[in-house]
């Protein structure tokens, strides 16, 4: 197994309004670590450009264990766990270097493509030798176990337009940007239900426990986007949302995210939320 570790010092502008590292920032760290790991194995961005090939993300799964703060140094260790005909899974472990505490654990499923056609192509045989897959895919624990399914949940809808600054070098929306959209869709939904985040955070919070997001189609500059969100599962101190991201003009499903939330009090301890608040958000009642 070939591992690569990249260290990042958390910068102040990477914090969110809760004063910890924004979830999308971890995806940026992981992307940079993957690019450097590939370069160290002999396959730099320039190599891919010369060969007219590249990788696109098909699925990103991440489980958050701790919140990182300003000034923390984080070690992102990455390795390839498997390679198939046109896809490969890359693993990530994010740890705080000061005490070795695990901050997050993630997996990204990548698809190898022809850059001209955008179609998947066979992964070169030498990649398996050079990346040395571990052959192990551990359970990340993103999904809830034996939850209450909320089939009757209200579908919240929000729209936005793709901005030029959200694009990456491939001229489509960067994968980490979808996590920003999803976060805002969640805030919009609970505000619509009459419980804006600034009101809830006085007594308790919902911290992000994980994401399991699948990408189906790219989004481009100036596309009109619609996000449909609903609570899909509930537990005693956990809940999960589905967020579906569509191209509003074509109706095409671009991405679908399973978002795990964990209820905590202001001291960070697990908290059982008021059931009337939970039920109001599930049913979409507006105050």
C-alpha cells in the first residue's frame, strides 16, 4: 500500500460561522492531497494533460469525528484502496497532528476519463503497480443504523444560479461547492419551517456528522440550479437529510447527498432536541 501525507495549517478564513473548519474545506484538502499523491507516484496534472486523460469524482463519502479550529495542523493521509476497469477508490484519513486525534475519515470514488469525450476509459495497467491499492474498504459509518424513516417529510425547494467563481479548471462546478450549496439549502429549509439557525444555536446545535454524495452530471457557468431537500431519517440524537440537486432548465439530476446531522448542546454533548421542533421541520409547517 502506497500512502501519502499532506499537512495543512487551518487558516482563519476556512472557518465558518460556528468557528470551526467548514465541511467543504476538507474536500479541498482531500483534492490537493490526491493531486500531490498522484504526482508523487509519477502522474502529475501535466502528465494527464499530455495524455488527454483525467479523473472525475463519482461519489464522495466522509464521516466527521471532531471539529478542527483555527491554527490546528491537520495531516491528510491518502491511499488507493482498489482499482477496477474504469474506477478507483481513494481513501483519506484526516488527523490533528498535535495529539493524533481523528478528525475525519473519507473515501472518494474516481472515474478515469478521456478529457476530449468526457467518457470513461480503461485505467492503464501500470497504475495498479504504481499506486499499489490496499484492497480494503472499511465501513465509514456515514449512514444511520435502524432509523425512523420519514416518508411523509415535506420537500423544501430552493434555487440559485451558478457563479463563475464556483468553477474549477475543467470549467464545471467544483465538487466541494456542492457541499456549500447543500449547507445553505439546509439553512433555508429550517428557516422556512420557522426555526432559523440563529434562533436554534442559542440552546443547541446540529453539527455535521457526514456526507455521502453522488455526482451524476456536471453543472456549468450560469446554470439555474434547484435543490430539493427533506428529512429522510430520524433517531434520538441524529437525523439525516436528502438533498437532490437539479439543473432547473433540463430537469436533470446532477447530484444526490445523504447528510448526517448530530444534535448537541452548547457544550458539545449529545442532545435530544424538542420533538415539536423536529416534527415542525419534518412536516414543513411555517410559523
